[in-house]
C-alpha cells in the first residue's frame, strides 16, 4: 500500500512539473552616445582638446612629418586648401591617407561656395562642376534649383572624400560697398537669402555633405574685410534680429548642424568692440540661448587679421571657447592651442564640446565616396545651365 502511495506521489509531481525555460539574455545594443562616452573615457585631455581643432596642411601628400603631426595633435579634422589640390586622383589619395591616419573619423572640409570661392577649380586635370555665384542663383528665386545645386556640389565633393563644406553663406548683401561678401550672398532680401540658404543646405545634406552656415551673426553689412581688419556694425539687437539673423534662424529651424562665427564686432549688442567669435553675448546668449541652436559652433579661420591684429593667440583660444565655441578653425599653432586650453579651460567645458563633436561625427559624417562618373557629370551641367540660360532680372 505504501508503495502505491509513493508511486502516486511521484506520478503526480511528474505531471505538475514544468521545465523551466532559461532565456539567453539579449545583447544590449550600444548607442552612439554609449560609444562616444566610452571613447571619451579612454582619451587623454590632450586628445580631447585635439578634437576641438580643425587644422590645415601645406603639403599635397601625407608624408611622415604630417603623420607625426597628426599623431601628436589628433585633430578633429582638416580644411582642404589650394596647396593640397593637384590632380583628381592625387587629391583623392591625399584625403584618403589623412583619414587612414586617424582612429576617430575626420571632418574634411573645403571652401566650395560657388562663384569666386570654389577651391576645386584648382584641380590640374578634371575640374569640378563650375558653380555660378550664389548671387546669380539667388536671382532665380528658385528654391528647388538651389536644392539641385546643393546636390551637384555634394556629389562632386563626395568623389574626393570630402564630407563637410564651409557654406552656404547666410550673409545678406545689404551694403553695396561690401567686397568680401558681395556676390557670395544670395542677395539683399532677408527672406530670399533665408529660403535659398536652407534649400541649398538641404540639397547638400540629403546627398551626404554637411553644411556649415556662415558667418554668424551676419557679415553682409560691412565695408571692411575681416581677413585684414575688424569690421564694426553699429546695429542694435532688435535691428539684427529683424534682418541679419533671419537666415540663421531659418537654418536652425531646419536642423542646421554647424554654424560658423564671423569676426565682426557689434558694440551696441556687446557693449564693447569685440569680434562675435570671441563674444559670449553673441555665441552663448544670442545663438544658443535666444535662438536655441544646440549644434556645433565653429570659428572662421583664426589666422585672419580681424583677430590677429588685436589679440594674442592665447587670448583668441581662451576667449572663443569661453564664448561658447566648440571647434577652432586653423589655429596658428596647434601645439600652443592644446597647451593654452589645457591650462586655462576646465575639463568640464572641454568635455562639453568634445561630446558634441564626437556625437556629430558618429551620427552624421558620410564617407561613402562616389565613383568619378559623378564628377562634373552631364546631369550636373544640365542643372547649372538652367541658371545660365534663365532670363534673370537685373
């Protein structure tokens, strides 16, 4: 009887037993922010500061000296200038080799606006598509055409491996004596400039090139060239908000990722004669807080007379970063820049910019190089001919 009882219990327990299913934990997907924080945790302070520097080089090959320099500085990127440009294939190799010698993706930028500023016209064999001036494009008042021009520019640049362009120009051509901006602007109407800028910028970015909107808060109403001297604009905050700021505001509303500062003084806004690049009231209070821009802020070139005639290199680096700038373009001495920033800027402030820079790089940089059939293609020529062949108003 006892045997039957125990047998009954065993059968009963067997019927009620359910085998536990052990689930294999799913691997966690690393977010871009996780990746960036992990990279930052393994960077020295010098390497972090290097990410705040956009440098330039005078060679057209990546030689041992340049590789050593890159290993020392570990820069955020390079701006391609005329001395780097030779033939199409050699220029492509130069850019490829720059990227090859950096563990962190490099920003490779270029001044390729159209009109009088298009560095790729310096190629010795196959020229890039010749882009008419933005002023000519602006006369068409055709935002779809502006988008198509952005696409043309993007495809030419991607053939070479460039991923960022220093443009479009958001400055309003409101001063007829302005020779430094002039036909680089889309025109004298704030709303036209705003719509054409954002359309061209979208054409660039939809086709793999990040736009840098410039020169904040507006270089259009100047008669002085900031490459040589400091322009001063005696306008109030209300006056520039109603005019100069309009294109930048629209760019921000349409997702601008990088804005470049101008070396222009606005004493009625800052209560001192200081370039916008070095002014916290312009960069942090106006651009970031008032306009809500949370992207990257990059300076115009730091080797320009508007800065160098009035400030030491050390003052420029410290003031620009304290003003709210993230990336210093073309510092005169990268080694000195790293030393100065390390000694004078808090690690929290450095980390703030470096995190933004790395998030930008791993989110937006497109290094899908196009084959040469896209370069100065028939399709490009047809788009440009629309500008040339239109009956445009004077």
